[in-house]
């Protein structure tokens, strides 16, 4: 790796951040392209987030933002794009001190489907999103952009699903369901997306999804473990599946372009998925 005094520096800010795979992904791309650049993790507690961004905005080219700072990041920006949908930003870019926010999770989600379930089309039928947090909002935004005819949001707190459904989704009908009405939500679904933290590191469980039609594609945003109980149960029932690592790499690509002004190299040049699987202790 070549780093001079003129290097472009970006990073990821979270609390905690030690688990983040973003430094591994971005630095592998930087190295493969021979850029004069670096990507660094920053562990910053919530009460210091604002002063941290203030200090960085004239120094770094940008930051990826992870929990718990995603909402505050949006509030600190002077301008934003897709981040509005999600009401949360996972990307801040700095241009001579001007802070812009974006959310590349939506792009990452669609890239993951394109990579692992290429036959699936968003515009063919209803899609079920489980959860009502920032990632669920990004998923509904992605599906709206991709022309989904209907999205059904299912959450353990029905009122959270209803709140999400009542946001402005540009004429796309979004209906809300509680877990007690899951089988109606699953009826005719072309895909079911887990956007909750249930299953993260094996903790928490979602209800049984056996009522989904056989052709439904199952996607889990969680990538640790890679094969969550949610995806494994779907696989055993014969469904196609899409994993959260494909989404993580999919959301990193537009971030890299925003930071360094060049597209990251292809998987043939550097296989960041293999690097991540090794770091996660997974076999792939
Ligand atoms: P939030 O905290 O904003 O939302 C979490 C959601 O999960 C809430 O709706 C919460 O419900 C629900 N939830 C938590 N535990 C359970 C449970 N046991 N059963 C049912 N629902 C549950 O988090 P995010 O939306 O930002 O992230 C959600 C998940 O997506 C995380 O695991 C995150 O790591 C992952 N993610 C992955 C990405 C990727 O690139 N692969 C990108 C972004 C997110 P309640 O409000 O009732 O607590």
C-alpha cells in the first residue's frame, strides 16, 4: 500500500466499529488499484459524533456511518439524496467542508438480488419486508425505485410497520402487518427480506415463513452468520436465497466511488467476498 502526504483518507464511524468489514473491503480495493489512499475505522460514542464530523469535514473525503449514528448523520448534512427515504445516512461525503449525506443500502440490496437471484424481478409482484428500522426503510425505498407493485411491511410492533407504511412512497402501496397476520402478508410474495436484527450472531428468531409460495426468494440483511436460521430454513424448503454479505459489498461499491472518484475493481481483480468470508470464519 502506497500512502503519501497527499493521500485521500476515508473511514467508517460507529460505536462499536471493531466488527466492521468495511476497512477490509475498501483497503483491498485501494491496494488493487494502487491508489494513494486509506480507509480507517473510527470508534466514536454518540455524544462525540457531532464534534467528530466537525473535525473531519475539512480533512477526510468522507465517512461510512454505522450504528448508532445513521440518523444523526443525516441531520448534520447540508444536502442529501436517497438518504431521505431511509431517514438515515450510511454515507457522508465532504467537499471543502460541505457535508452531503446519502444512503447506499438501497443500491446494495438490489445489487445483492442481481448477483444471487438474477431471475428475480422487483416489478412482478408484492415484496415482504420484515422490520421497520432504518434498513427496512432503505429496502422499501429501493423497492419503490425498482418499480415494485406493492410492499408489505411486517414488524413485531404493528404500529412501527404502520408508521413506515404511511410515509410517502411515490404512489407505491405499502401495507402494514403484525406477526399475527404473517400468512396474509406472505401470500403471493415474490421475495421476503429480513431487515431486522433477529438472527444477528444467532440471537433472536423470526416466526415460521412456511406459508410463502415455493418461488419466493428469501433475503437476509444479516451476514454474521452468513447462513442465518432464516435463510437456512428457506433453503431447506427449496427457496432461492440472497445473503447480507452481497448487500454489504453492494453498498460499499457506490461509497468507494463517492470517496475516491473511481469505480472499485471487479471481483475477478480482487475477491473481497472471499476476504470477508475468511474474516468471518465462513467457508462460503
Ligand atoms: P434498527 O435498529 O434501525 O432496526 C431494527 C429492526 O429490527 C426494528 O424494526 C426492530 O424492532 C427489529 N427487531 C430487532 N430484534 C427483533 C426480533 N428479535 N424480532 C423481530 N424484530 C426485531 O436497525 P437497522 O434497520 O439499521 O438494521 C437492521 C439489520 O440489518 C441489522 O442486523 C443490520 O446489521 C442489518 N443491515 C445490514 C446491512 C448490509 O449491508 N448487509 C446494511 C444495513 C443493515 P423493534 O423496533 O420492535 O425493536
